[in-house]
C-alpha cells in the first residue's frame, strides 16, 4: 500500500536478511555492495614482477598481498577496483619490469604494490610488494629488492666470495623471502635460488595460495630455481625456458639463463593480480516504510521480505 509520500508501507519492522556475497575481480571493474552491507572482508593482490633476461637472471617478486575484515563501506555504493597486471620479462641482459598495483577503492583505498623486478647482468633486484631476486654475477655480488612492509618479503641475494660466479636469486613471496643464489665454479651445481612461498587465503571458502616469488635462472648448465607456491614461475634451466607467473595469483616470474640452446633467453612475465571482496551474511531491522529505490534495490538483491 502506498503512503502520501510515494513510499510503500510494509510489515512493521520486517527482518531483512543479508546473504553472504563474494565478488572476484580478475580484471578492473566496479564493486557495488548490497544495500545493507556496512563492512567487508577483502583480499587485494597486485601483479607480480617480471623475471630478468639471460645471463642468470633474478626471479620476479610476487605482487603485494593485503587482506583484512571489517573494512567499512556504505551499502549500495559503487567503488572502483583496479587489478594490476604482471610486469614484462626482460630481454637479453635486461631487468624485468615491475608489476602494477591493485586497488580496492573503498572510502579508504586499499593499495597493494606491484612485485619487484628480477635483476639482470650484475643488477640488484627491484623493490616492490615483494622484492625481486638479484642477478647472477661475479664480484661484488648483488642484493634482492626490498619488500613493502606488511605486503611481502625481500628477494634473494647473490653473494660472492673471491672470484666465484653465481646463479640468479629467487624473488620474494607473500609468505617468505626469495632464496639466495648458489655460487662456485662454472657448472651444473649453480642452481638458481627458489622463489619465496606465497600465502594462503580462504576468503572464497576454499584455501588458495597467492603471491609466490619467481625462481632465479640457473648458471649456464644448471637448473633454474623453483617458483614459490602461489603462482611463482620456475627459473630457466636447460632445456626449459623461464616460466611466467600464474595469472590472477600475483606470482613473480622466473629468471632466464644463457646456454647454447637458449642464446636469447628472456625472463618470464609476472602474473596478474586479483581483488576479492566478501560481504558477510547477517541481518538488520528495517523501517515499515520504504522508498521506491530501496524496494527496487532490495528486490534485485533478493533481500526484500514480503
């Protein structure tokens, strides 16, 4: 029944049940919360860093990972969402590219930082959500990139003593630092450093591991490092090429190497990020008088009590 102001008179104080709503963004878009949502849980993962090109490249760092519950929102409000892309792999002797940030644009924007690039040909790894691994080198050695506090871990180092050479170091992951490069004389023992482990989340109801670091490239005849759990790509080792990070997990990419079978090896590309928002189930008590817009929104969301 309509009242004089054009609203609808419903049952006195009807119970309005708010269902659980989980929204996953694998690409940029807009989040529109249901009418009665006042706070959300979120997972925001940035794009992973690219692995370095040949000459024993460092692995890319994982995209930064942020997660929390109780983040305030206004019901039925639109919020912009940006999903960061992975950084491109480096070419011959070139660093990889840093991953792009992911952003959940709620009233206080949540920004995860893109993964750091893997270093190449004597360069340090780049900073990021998790840092990229240092490149394989001779003296004086290289360092892994630093991580953004609360989002990830540093990349591995390629320390040098004497005139020994090293493999490429692993990129950092959300759950652990990148593995250091091995060093020694030229040969198959100089395996690339492993990528740092990712971090598991059950925001969707199933446990999924995100944001693993990329493995470093092996030294000439040696195997590449293993990518970290959570989408990190393996480093190059004969005859395998450097792997990309996994899309929508924010994994760092593997670093390349130079061999007779891979004279122009390129680093892998970082995996794209993801943004997941969970609106918790609950209930609220509404007024007995509803304006037409509220009725429409509630019916559309399946929360109108008849």
